[in-house]
C-alpha cells in the first residue's frame, strides 16, 4: 500500500438498517432507533467497535423530515437527534452537528468532515441519517401512539432547515410545494428538449428505472424488494396512480419508509492507532459540491449543468475519467436527475455497469435526506470487494439544484481539495432569466405539470410572455387547458394569463 499522510481521511465502517411493515417483528421504530441500529452496524463493521465508539469526537446527523418544520412530529422527537444516537452507541463526542435539508446532505457531510479530518479539526467522525415515515403513517390514525419525545442536553450545531432558494411566496402560491410537482416541471421540459411525445417519454422513464427495481429486488435493505417490468411501471392503474404529471407512483421516490444508514470516517493515523484493519479502509478520492441558480432564474429548465460540473470536478480531483468508474449510484428520486447526468456526461442510460447499487429511491427506498448515505455504504462495501476500483456517488438535493459527488476507492492517495467554491461562484454569476410575478397577456407554455392530489385537478404552468419573453408561473383549473395538460401535449401551446390577488391564472388562448 502506498504511503499516505497520517492526516488522510478514510472511511472504515458503514452500516444500514431497514424495518419493513410486513416484517413479523415490525414495531414502528423512531428515527433515533433506526439511526442507532445503522450506527451500531457501522461501528461493528470497523472490526473494533468499542475502541472506535470511544474515540468518536464528532457526530453528524442528517436532518429527517419530522424535524424539518413546525408541526411535523406527531409522535414527538429528540431535542438533540445527533446526541441521542451518539449516547446509545457509547460515543461522547465533543461536537454534534445537524445538517440542513437536502438529498445532497450525506455526501456533502462526508466530504466536509473528511476535509476537517485532513485539516486536523477532527479525528473520528460518525455520520448517520434515518427516516421513520412508515412509523408515522402506521400510527397516524391509531390511539396507541408511541411517544418518541426525548430531551437530551449538550452542544448542538443546528445548521437550520436550509429552505433558502427552494421556494418563496411566489412559488408556494402557485403550487410548487412537494418534490413531484417541482420535478415534473423539469421532466416535461426535458421531454420537450429531446423531442419525445408523452407516451414515448413515459416508456423511456420506465426503461430507465426497470433495471433499478431489479437491483432493489436483490438488496436485503430494500424497502420494496420487488422487480418491476417496464410495462408495469408505465401503466397507470389503481395501484400505479398518477401523482403529478408525468409521474405515476412507480416513478416517484418511496419516502414512507423506515431506514437508517451510517458511516465512520477517521484519519489514517487514528485507524492505525485503533487497530482498524487496512482492508476496511476506503478513500474519498474525489469530491465536489455545486449549487445551481434558483429554478425560475435558470436559462434552461431542461438541463442542469451544475450537477455535470460537480461530476467532472470530482473525477478530476480523483484523477480518473468516467470510463475508469466501476460502479455508479446516481440519485434517482425521479428519472430526470439520472437522465441529466447521462445527458451531460455521455453515460448511456443502459450502461452495463448499472446506474445504482441500492436499487433507487422508488424501489430501494427514499428515506428523506439520507438516501445517499445508503449509496455510500453500498459503494464502500463494493470497493472493498474490488480493490483498486473506483465508485461514484451522485447525491442530489433541492429542485435539481444542489449536487454533491464522491469518488471512492481502496487505492491510497493523500487528501486533495476541490475547486467547488470557484465553480459555484461561476454558476451563480450566470445571466438570469427575467421573471414577471404578476403576469398579464398572452404567452406560451414552456413547461408544466398537473397536480392530481388536489381536490380539483390543477395544472401548474411555467410560461413565457409574448410581450417581453419573461417567465411566469400560473395555475389553471380551466377544463380545456387542464385537459390538454393531462391528456395531450401542451408544450408550446398558446395561453392567456391574468393576475389575481392570490396568483396568476392561465387559460387556453
């Protein structure tokens, strides 16, 4: 093995845990219990769990849904999620951190704290995340609700919700709450760019995701280990209802799951001192964290170049190319984040290496912000079985707006910094598309989605005004326009928009 600096960070333990509702011993675990199970597994994976637990100086918790806003925890929560988990696994860290929301969070945290280890600001770090969506759903209408409330004292660096740039009063007024509607806009914009009709594009989405379900069917940690055919995924019926256009249920992240994942990072010096076997060591060879402009500001809604810059930068830091990557796990809450990486890098959608190690968020499970920690765990395990190979994790957050990439390998190399800060500044400085909040007049449909989950089927349109080409948001319950949005191909259709006190309303022109 090559000699590396004693400050070089290595991942030395990973763990996962899943509680399925059809398990005979299902009891509806709390987020703390799920993360504890995963963290216990990660510590055991190091080969010296007691020594490592006692040496942990930093714990990082990925924020779960139930602590991502007010009134979202009907069963109660811990006042200090990271320290609740730490205490249960025998760790007494000096520092506890709670990450903001975002699916990029796990990879961002691993990158940040690997850098902290390299800089001497941390020595042994435990990162974990969990989601108890299944528990919350199970007990929603029952009288025998468990109490998951817990008061834990001690330091906590709570980094906040992290909602900035995700939505504002304008987008909320026009129905852009919840990921399916937001990503539906991006998906339909991409459909327009690639020139496919509605039916052909749905088939393309199903063809992309059917192999994901096959991986999920083989994964012992999958929330839904069922292989789905292309036809099953694309056929809309009672079991595969439309959520938001263009997505039936089987193309949407499965978020009502009970899952947890964890990873242990430490310096090479600490790994040697604590006796962690060298065959456990996996290096974060490449990394990058990019942020795109807010949704409505982007020049092109069909393609996200910031995520492609992140992939390219991570590969550059690692000193490898796309052809050198053995395994991929690309964030797959919906098809468009996966398509986007393929579009921007030239990676084939049916690349024989596969695009997921877990099985993807609609099938393996989409545990809130912590999914990619499962991807990291799978990648670390795979790299150990293929010494010298490289695995890439692409973690997506926001509205295809935050993208963190990690490149992993057992091949030793000193920690190398990335150039993400400069790249983020370049992206932020790009020209912005003008947006008219109170829109009046005629225009065209740039992209759209339909909310089937509202009491009245409602269309959401991003349009361009004829008068000045500016972009606007509008809602519509107009039967003719909603009919076109949900049963035709409205891209480029002529519409009329008028502003009301609450929002912009669109009709067919």
